C-alpha cells in the first residue's frame, strides 16, 4: 500500500485537520483479525492509486491506534470515513463490493472529462492550442452536453480556424450558460469571421478570377487562407496544384507546411495526408 498514509497520534493533527483543508481525506479503519477490513483497505488503495492530487488515502490500524478509532467513534469494522475540513462528511460501513466502492468514490473523485478539461485550459493559457485540441476533443466526446467543455472547445476551434464548427457549437449553448466567457467567444468568433475574408484575400480572389491558371496567385491566396486559418480552402487549392503538376515543388512544400500547422488528430490533416500519399504512391 505505497499510496496510503498510516495515521498515528503524531501525524493525526496534520492529516485529519490540516490536510483535509485542501483535499479530501479518506480514512480506512482496519484490524488484522477482521479480514473484511483488510480487504476493503486494499481495494481502496488500488482504486485510489492515481488520485493523490485530489484525495489523500489514509489508514488507521485499530489494534495499535485504538485511541484514534475511539475518537472517531468506530464501533465495527470495516469502516471508512471521508473527512473534509476536519469533519466527517460521508463513509462506508461493513463489507463492500467493487460496485459499491466505485459508486461511493465516483461521488468525490473528478471525472475523466474534468481532468481533460483542466489540462486543456492549462495548455490554452500557455498558448499551446495544437496540444489542447485532441485533449478537449476527448473531453467533449465523453460529455457533449456540458457548457464549460463546449466553451473551451469553441475557443480551440476559433483559434484553429474551424469557424463553422465553433459557430455551431456556440449556438448549442443554452441561454442560462451564456455567461461572460460565452460573450467573449462570440466576439472572438466575429473577429475571426471578418479576418477570414480580409481585403487582401478579396483582392487576390478577384485577380485569380480573371487569371485562373496563375499558379503564383493561387499559392499566394493559399498562403493567405492558411494565415487566417482557412486551412480547408488552402489545402484544397494546393492539392489541386500538386495533383495537376507533380513537379510543382513550391506548392507541395506549401501544402506540407499547412499540414504541419494543424493540431495533432485533426481530421482535415489526416484527410489530406491520405490523399497526398495516394497521389505519390
């Protein structure tokens, strides 16, 4: 039980009073002569092996620490008590099945989507948008109803040029959840929409309309598309150029640069990598 902390009279104050101010403390009371209490202790240790950030698992050997067991009013074993701010808030008594243990822990342990959401927020704060993309996408797959997950995914969509996806996701957020973060993202979406059709892009599109076979114009326009995150338009244009002329190294290099700029796991990148592979081999 390397992930558990044995409570004694010396560390009682630190664990039960001080530690429980910042995280939940789960105390498993056991005695060697009560096999059920040992079994529950070990099951909890295994279940909580990777949860030390949010919950401290501790044990009390009632044979050697009877004074502590008496202080908690333990009358039978096995008994488990959950402590917060120095006070018991929940617990278990008697033998437990895996199902009842999981049901109890699920009430207090963060869900996987919560962990992923927190990780994605941290990455966004560090401007690591590409790294945040697959993580927040996974969180959304686990729970596609939560507004907080939708907001972060919308932000990632906007920053990676998925304007249509961001707009659809923001529209799905209920009015009760349309807080200041939502309003900020709506403004960000509007700016991104405007940038996606800048005067420079409009000018290049007009030139290309009257000179449709001009490869340099198409490359310039594709580069502009990529800069404002219109990656689908850029890749479509560049792939057609490479498809038309396999010796067009400049277009191929530009296409590869756009692909490299897309986040890991992006469906668009996967699609064009497959198309490029098929074209080359």
